[in-house]
């Protein structure tokens, strides 16, 4: 069974993990690489970030892009290549490990760093993305001193994937467009958006405040208030990184659904 068929038949992250657990490390890693490609092209946040994502086995046939980057062949230090919406490239390295209670460390990234900073790739590569079923990255002096940006997607992100996410992964495999459903606003959210619009547009006020309790859907309310006000610049402040991720995911999904 090809990676595409196995991923297409998977109903959840845990289902996918169970299916590839029977494989040897190399085959398991290859299936994970293809999963990451389809995930990046179907996730709302990354769908708005990437123009295209290629598996390393596909990239050499992309003559224009391959000639610009001149990445090592056979593949070394990269599993996928992402072309971003602003025309730069991202080196994507996939690491699937047996012990998921560990972190990515420098030795997992060093080959990707060497590829990203080598000429001529360094002129066009903006960042490295580590994708792994592990917990995260251990930030040490060897990683922090790198000039190139290093970010990642980890096990917790995959565990949160739901039925709609896997339906869209299947659509990507079949070369179809992902479908994103708008969230139906609740009565208090509609009322808040109406009041915000009236306050700033009709009454032409320059300042305002709306107070909502936890769990009342402030992220969604803020998105639709933003759409109604249509400002040139918006500053969105949150107290932790988890809310940054939540906001990005919600706003990206709703923008695609609309």
C-alpha cells in the first residue's frame, strides 16, 4: 500500500500511528513525510502560508526551483520543500521517533541548518520547519545562535486533528479543494459584533471595550468584528502562545470558509 492510500484510509492521527507502527523505521518515516505534506496543504493556517509543498522525491523534477536552491541529491537534510506565498522557501525536516516523550535536539536539526545556509540556497530559504511526533524542541545555545529561523509542528498538534481535518487531508490526496465550514455565531456574539460596528462606524468612536467571560467565543467574535470594521492595521494581543495558535487557526479557517 502506498503512503497516499494508507493516509487516505486513516480516520484519525491515532489510527494513522497504529497503521505505520508495524513498519520498519525508514518506511514509517517515509509515510510520516507524506502525511506532513498533505497536512500542510490542508491545514487552514498553512494553506494560507504555502503556495506549494513538495516531497523530496518530487522536488528534483521542479527544474526552476531545484536550479535555484541546488539542494544536495540524493536528499540530505530535507524531506519536504515549501514554497511560501511571498516567494521564499522553507526547508522541512520530518522526524518520527519511537519514544514520543522526548524533544527534538540540535543533532536532529544540524543537517537541515547546513542545507539552509549553504550557497545558493541561503539567498532564498527563509526558515526551517521541524515536524515531529515528539513534544517540541529543546532550545539550547547551538539552536539559538542560528541566524535562520527554526520553528516546528509537534505531536500535540497532530493529536488535536479531528474528522474535518482528515476529510480535508483526503481531499488533498485526491487533488480536490479542502472544505472549511463556517462556525455558526451565537446570539451574544452577533449582538457584540453589532454593538462594535455601531460604536466605531456609526457613532465614530475611537476607543471601546467589550468584556466577555472565558469560553464565550472571543476569538470568533474578534474575527467577525475585524471583518466588519475592515481596518488597515490590527494589533492582536494575547497572554500566551497557546492563544496565539488558537487565534491563528480560527481566523485562518474562518477566512477560508468565507
